[in-house]
C-alpha cells in the first residue's frame, strides 16, 4: 500500500483554529517535522485542507 510523506513547512501561527487542529491531527507539531501516513481518502482530505502549510511526497 502506498504512503504519503507529509512535512510541515509553514508555521500554524496565524492559521485558523480548524487548520491548526488538522495539522496536529496529522501528527505534526513542529516546523519541518515529517510523518508517514497511509494514502487514503481521509488523509488526502486533511492534507488538502492545509495544503498551504505542508509539503507532500508520495512514497512507494
């Protein structure tokens, strides 16, 4: 199954509260932290919501 590598590249300071909670739910707490998540509809939806704060790479 494919995975997504998600990295927080922009601070959540000044972001709306819903986006802050989404970033935290993805497992990202600090700037430049990277997490590997399963590539499914739920993860894709969360990433889409905060696409201006994160960088996403597909992993085999």
